[in-house]
């Protein structure tokens, strides 16, 4: 009976140790970074015509459809007022906003994406009608047009 009890205790101990080792290995592995591909379409818009802003959110090869929050922050160059718009998931890891603008100029968009305990905030420059003076004097019209590529 003592041998049987000892054998059971030994098996439980071995299983406990191996379970702890598996947990430690998982804790050492870093999760893949949440990537955000921000797109503006068209890259050069027209006044009062809709533009589409999309944030494609992925983690490794997986589409992230369960982001905690996706917010687009949009403002015209040199304007202190920044509009923040919460965006919902549409399909395949894409969070989409359609918006038109009444004023020409150079604009900026930052997509604030919080997903799976990570935060990513890519920024793009786009133009509606005729460009206005950029916030950063080192930005040229060429840079603004190439930003979306």
C-alpha cells in the first residue's frame, strides 16, 4: 500500500512540475506586435466628396477583429481642433470611416488602435483640394503626395 501511495504521489509531482515548466515557457514567449496599415483613399480628395480611411489591424498572420478601441484623430494643418471619431470593425480586420471635408488644405490622420494589450498609432498626411502650409516646414508637397504609398 505504501508503494502504491508513493507511486501516486510521484506521478502527481511529475505532472505538477511539467505543468509549471510549460507555463514558464509560454510566459517567456513574446506575443507578435499588433500591426496597423493605415490607408487613405483617394490620397488627394476633393471638397465635399467622401474619402475612405481604413486601418487594417493584424497580429502575425491573423486579422484582429476584436480590437478594444479604434479611433481616428483627424485635423487640418495648423488647426488646434482635432476631431476624434470612434470606428467599428467592418470585416477581415478592417476598421473603416467614410468622411468628407468642407475646407481645402493639408490634413493629418492618426489611427489610435488598442488591441490585445498593445497600442499602435500610425499617422498619414493627405490633401483635400489645394494643399495648405504643413505643420512641419520640412514637409514638402512631394512628401505629402508620397506619404500614402
